[in-house]
C-alpha cells in the first residue's frame, strides 16, 4: 500500500451516520489489498486508509477517520481502541486506607463480536465447526488472510435482534484518534438529548473544537496529496447543526479542497412523537441549507419516501428482502450505494477527484444532488451488459436514495453514473458474424458506449460522466443476508434454479448508482420549503429556537431554501409560473 495517491479524510457525525459508516468501512476492509505481494487493485486503498505500526512493530492499516457520537453510543467498544494499547488495564492502587469497590458488569457481546475477539487473540475455531461450535484450537498469530478466511466461513450471524449501536457490528480496528464522544448529550433515554439544530451549532466550541482541530491536523498533515473530505452527517437531529459548523470549519481551514457531504436520515425512529417529528423536519431543512452552502456538494441519503413528517413508503428493491425499519438493514443498503457513489475518486487509474465531481454536478449554485441506485444491479450470470440493460427498457433499474423521484421529462443538468462489480461478465455482446444484433446496444464495442447509449435513451441531452469498475462490493460477516434467493454467490441472477439445499450466502454484489442534478430537485426542495413554512414556529415549536438560531436567521435560512429550489426550476418549456404560484412557495 505505497505510492502517490490523493488522500481523503472521512468524518462521521451522528449515530445513524456511524451505522452507515460502519457497514461502509467493513466493505472497504473486505477489499483491502495487503502487503507488497498483492497485485495492484482497481481501487486504491491508500485513499482511505493510513499505514501505522503497533508498539510491537506490526504494520497496521486503519481508516483515516474521525467519528463523533454521543455518550452511551459505544457499548463494548473502547474509545481509544485496542490496536496500539491492547494490554491497558487498571492502574496500581497506592491508597493505603479502606477501599470500597463498585464493579459494573460490562455489556454483553453478541456472537459476532465474541468470535471476532477470539480470532484477534489467535483462538481460531475449528474449520469443521466454525459455524456452530465453540471448540477452539490454539494457533500462532493470525495473518490478515487467515483472519478473513476464517471469518468469511461464517455467514449465519443473525444480528437483527442484538444490534443496538453501530459498534455491535464493527469488524475493523480504529485508530486511537478516531472516536470522539460528546458527553453533554445522551445517545439514549429521555434526558439530555441532542434534538435541535441550535443545540448542535453551539457544541463546536471550547474543548470539543480543540479536539476536532487536533484530530484534523493529525490526519491531514500526514497526507501528501489531500484531495478533500467526505462527511457523513445525521440530518434529522441536532447533528445537522453540528455538521453545519464542522463543514464551515473545513471550508475556512482547508479552502480549495473538496468537501462532499452526505446527509443521512433513517426510515424511522423508535421515539417518534409529533413534536420530535416536527423538530426532525426543521433540522433537515436547516441542515441542508447550511451544509450545502459550506460543501462542494451535498447529497441526502435516505430510504424514507420523503424528508417531511409523513413520508411515503420506502423504495422496494426487487432483489432485496430488507426491513427498512431496522437501522442495521437500511444502513447496509446505503453503505452499498455509497461504495459505488464514492468510487470515482478512489480509483488507482482514471480517477475523478472530488473537486471534479463537484464541478460536474454543482453548476450555477446547484450544490444539492440526488442519488439513485440499483442494489444489486440485475445482471444474469454469464450474460452481458447489453442483455441486462435491454431487459430494463421501460424504466431505469435504479430506485431513489434521496427521497427524490426522477423527473419524467428526461431532463438533467448533470449526471455521474457508476457501475461497480461486473467482474467475470461481458460488457459487450459477442455475436457471431452475420448475426443481427437484437438491439442497438448489442452492436456497440465498449462497455462505456453501451452504458452511455442506454442512459442517453432516457436523458437525451444531459451531460453524462461514466465510471465502470470491475471489482464488486465484497460482503463479509456481519453484513446482513438481505438478498433474494434468485441471486447466486457473486450477486448475479441465477440462470437456473439451484439443487435443493444448495443455496449459499451472497458474498459480493454488483451495484449501479447515479448522482443527478436536475429539475426533479425543484418540486422536492419546494415541498420541503412549504412543509417547513406551513406553521408559525414561535407558536408551534418555540423551544426549537431556545438555543438558536435567532428568528431572523431562521427566516433567512427558509428564504435560502426557497431560492435553492428555484435554481433547479426548468422554464425551458416556455410555461412560466404565475406570481400566485411563486407566492405559494413562501
């Protein structure tokens, strides 16, 4: 893992963002290329990972990551980790008087974390009994390949009932400087909750600001060619305000670098009440306005049907059997999407740096984009890309990942589409001489031409950038097995039904994603503005403004949201909106 690359520093702000980030880092770890003997991979791991060394001289690779969450969000995970100080214990007691010891039992680890701990200690489960037995055999130090191969033999972890926090399914080591805990607010419970935008804004000062700046300096100063920051931030709670201040800090301190911000929102919350749902609507609106202004690009990521208080049903992916209400499931779907959405600036060759991604999509002040994804991409095993796309001629194969439906008129200001994971499949049709191509796509001579022609049939005049990456998203435990039985192990559609009892786990999947800037964002942003402006906040939710923003700042933010929607308005048809329609947006 050496050589020149454009490094990225990642920030995860909030509990759901850390859910998505944990799945995402598990995916990156599964594809990580270790050691000089490993052949160069398409995706350059150094972009995200940093090389270090333990006190014992062992080389380590840890994410270039700053993760921030509230008190009580870690459970069994130590804030400083165990990689560089595994033997830390209680210090010697020198007090000679009487001592009363109060010992609290640590939280119980689920089956995955227990097996993970045994593997780290060198206790490798016997091959024949790894899935169901506790029989152990001692071995020496576990190499990375051995570790992954033993862990990969287990595909039957059922963690849906045991995952309470994101560290319950974290499979990688983190650097001691990665995790920051905000002790002023509790992750769970009724007291001391981080519920409003103003609470989050007021957090980034004093000791917490110094801590964040120190961690940023640590990760940034060891980079040779820093291309920028990717920020995953909760959008529905007080972290929206906190993320607004963090992106402002990044813009002020590292101007000229790319800042791609992903606003994360779960489908639902266990503690929903009318007041809290109202707060979440306000947080989403204010957070989007502020973070979009301070970022190179801002994209909401959610499986909700909308960002309002009463969204429609979550998108249904034909080849997934996930439960949208489970954070453990929904965050895994978004992590698969994010793996493809971010692949452009992580490639070893022909990469598109963050600032070029922003230049492509954020034109004329349009910094908010919408994401779409086909998860998994429906491709027949042994088939070709023209075959797969020809089966989707009536509608594009992807579903909304930003709660923003596509416009029906085929208009788009800019689009970045990525197809990741076609490894082993044909990108073009290999027809015998004299055979007439069944569709125009079958006559093209490169995968890029095939995909470009297909998307252009839906968006004839839209600027389009494409990225085709052979390597798939590799799935290792504890990624949930949420896939249709019609998929084979590599995530492609089965050409024939498997023999009885032959169904195995899906270990990788192809994914297609699209980032779009277009007129579809106008009604979406306008609806968000209307929902936020439909009531008098001083009467309905006066406590929301108790810790900021000021009323004038709040009204200014709503006006900025209205103007942001106008940036996406398409008047090319010649049909101008009446003044009364314009006033309805206020």
